[in-house]
């Protein structure tokens, strides 16, 4: 396939922090394909199967978790990358790894760790993604981390845009190997970021309806959804609602993807960018929704926040999850010898970050098990 001039080229990669020997015997893969494969084969990626997306991971086989969400983001991102002629493998690697730094219980867990680790600089899941991939995950004998290419680390660090005030974990990685945090990333990272929005907006519709947190009629109060539903209904007038809801989700994803492709092509042309360096220096994202779709997507997000993310039944579980994680942190803080040997801090100054790293790596069910073993019974509400 012919790539666009703005596509990342693995043959022109800035390389890896740690030089590696010739790995041709491990297959004909380029730098970004190796990065994608290293992410997929990593332990932190496997742990995503038991980490919360919206609902606590142990509850409900049909709901999304961080792993299934990441796979869905990768599918959408790769489709858009192919249509735009940018590097599919780099885009896929970024999509697969974008949530790898999440702690148990998702944003509820992040809030707990941010508060508990405040004396040591706090916690940020995106910065921890970089910390995991450059330092904590150690499957190779010659270096710490996965030794990913510069472009992959840059894209993960900045997929939501420039970072003016990097959290300590990101600043630490940037000091070791500068990631140009003040600029925008390449198009592959921008596409992965907007694919994340498209995936969770639409798949949360599916999960929210399945969970009974809102009805179809309530959802149709969102203009974008109502128009898509009318189109689906017109094409399949005799189908039942159970068959039409998945079609609605597909319709919405398609509309959003097509909007991003049209808007991104328009923005690239208007910017006059002819190189990746020009994309980084543009001063704004070139990949994204049109103004009209952005407003409609925000209306959908507002509905999901009100009816799903902030629903009392979901918040009740979050509150109990936060109580558990806060108690776990304090228990390890009081007696660091309760930590596995490889996680015990070297000194008092290191203790908060060591405990935070250990807890952040837990899955939902492992955190629950540790709480039961060290503290007592868990009182998770029924439902979510």
C-alpha cells in the first residue's frame, strides 16, 4: 500500500533507546510492527481483560472491559489509518496500548491513587503507561521496559495533545529520552485518540442499554442518535429492537468515522502540511471531528455521563471500590513488608511510588482478593 507523505515511516524511525542486534531471524517485521507485537505479548496488556471499563470487570460476561475496549479502538483506528494512508501498524500499536496504564476500577481507582500519591507527585494513568513501557515491564534480559520506538512512545505520551506540565512519571521518561512534549504528535496518534472517543461513546450505548441504565426512548432524545435510529428503522422496518440496537451502534460508528475522515482530509489540505514535522508544528490537531459532529458528540457524552457514568448503581460500586483501594494503600503504607519482595521500597522516599506502582498494576479481582486477604470482607453492591 502507498502511504501518504504525512505517514510515519518505520524505515525513518528515530529508533529505540537501547540499540538491539539484528532480529531478522524473528520474522520480517518493521519497527512499528514489532512495537505492536511487544504490546500484545506483554503482561500489562493481558491484565486489561480484568480491569474496569465502566462496570466492575468481574460482573457480567457481556460488558466491555479495558481489553475489549482497546481491541475495539484498534479496529476503528486501523480502519481510519488505512483510509487516510497513514501507518496502520503504528496506529494500531498506539490504540492497543493507550489504556495500559489504568489502575483497577478505572477512573475511580485513579482518583484514589492521585490522592494517596499526592506527596510524591500524584498519579496519572497516561504517564503510568509510559512508565510501564519504559521501566516497570521487564521481559527482556538487556534492558528495562519494552524498548519501543520513539514514535510509539511519543504518540502514547501526547495522543491527547501537547503536555505543558508533565506528571512526574512522564517527566522522568522524557528526561531519559526527550519526547518533544510541547508539540502535537503525528497523525497516527491523533487518529488513535479520536478512535478512542468513537469506541467508548458508541459501545457505552450498547452496554448502558443492556444494563437497563436508560431506555431506547430516552437515548433517542439525543439528536445524533435519533437521526441514526430513523435511518436504521427505515432500512429494517420489520426487525425487532434487539436486532436494531447493534445496527444503531454500527450506524453511529460509521457516521462518526466518515466525519473524521472528511474533516481530517479538509484540515490537512487547509494546513498545507507536507511532512510529519509540519503536523507536529501545526499548533492544533489535524485529525478529529468537524465542528458540527463535535457538538453532537458532546451532547451524547453529556447524556452518557448523566444516565450511565453518574448513575447511582454505578456510583455505589465506585464508592466501595475507592474505599477498598484507599484501605489497601494505607495497609501497605503501614507495613511495606506486606508487598511482594520485588515491590518493596528501597527507602521511605520511594515508598509511596512503589506502593502506587504495585496497586496500579492490579486487576479488579486481584485488588478484591488482596483486600479480603489483608483487611476483610468486601461489600460490593449487587449489579455493577
